[in-house]
C-alpha cells in the first residue's frame, strides 16, 4: 500500500482509507475531504492500482497485512475489497488498528455453506477471463455492477468511470490477485477475535455485497451496523453527507 495523498492537520488522529478492486484512492477523496476537518486522512492505493504501480498485490493475506508494517497506528476505513484487507490487518496486526470502519465490505465475498450471502464464484471467474482480453472494458463492467440498484445508475456510472480512468489502469497481475482474494478469502469465523470497535456500513440497494452479509459480519464481530437507505455499493457518491455524519458519530465515541 502507498499513501497517495494526505489531508487534514498533522496533529489530528490518523485515518487511513483503502479503496476496492480495480479502482484507486481518488474515489474516496470527497469523503476524505469531509473527514479531514477532524482527522489526518491518508488516501492509499493498493499495489498495482492507481499511482502505486511499483508494487504488485499478493493473493496471500499474510503478505497483504505486512504492507502496513511501516504505518503508524490509526483508524482504518476500507471499502469493498479494501474493507476485507482492513479486516485482515485488524485481525493479524491489531496494534496498528485503533478502530475499524467497513464500508460495503464482507469477510467472505463468495457463497459458502456457512456464508449464504455471497456471490457465486463463477461471477469472479468471468471477470478473470475478461481481464485477459480487455482490462478497461472489464473494469467498466465491474463499475456497472457497483452502481446497480442505486436508482440513478447512469449518473453514478458516469461519475465513477470518469474518476477511475483518470489514473493509470491497474496492473493485470494485481487485478488477478484481487480476484483470488475475493474468491478464496474467508475471515468470517475469525471475526469473533476482532479486538477494536468496528462500524459496518451498507447500502440498502447494494447488489455486490448484500446488506445481510454486512449485518451478519457485524454480529459476528459484535460491531455496530448501519444501513444507508437509497444507497448502493458506492454510498460515498450521493450519500456522502449522511455517510460522514455516521462515521463521525462512531469515531467520537
């Protein structure tokens, strides 16, 4: 992981923000700007994503947790795949994570017998095959799924697509590693060991990470759960004020 931009005062509590698969930190910048009044916000790019092309993302969770070894302790906010990686960091290196905010994130992305609220693994297999043919079109298709159900899909897709393609396209090896993490990682049974306070946020219309999965994860971890009505998988686009208010309230207590 690489800090791409820092907002806010150096004397404020530290807050790290971690984006999802196939995109980069700029998508979370509007949310970071709102929270920077109270926090020193570090926007991170995953290896092989955005402006962090010198690294490659690993499909090994232990290696992913080691990416934060040089960071000072702070609050971690992760969206989608970034949320899964933030969870993994909190479980493996709890001294680095003071509080945890999970935005439309799940400990287990695919369906399993004990985790019925995931997606079918064949969905990820299809993306893996398409990446070999056309990375840009594959990411565009993934973005379509992210805004699905939001109620204003066309406007959201236009906005999120413009932001995503302002940075270099992700590295294909890192994209495949991200899909492997989404396909195979299962942190659900470890959530009972989560030591720090956690906030689990979901959009009622999210078709990628179902609200039922986020609610179940909050129960496993004894964290706080909250649903944002009218939001899809990217609530920071049109529900940023409500999202900021919920996060601030959680972090202040």
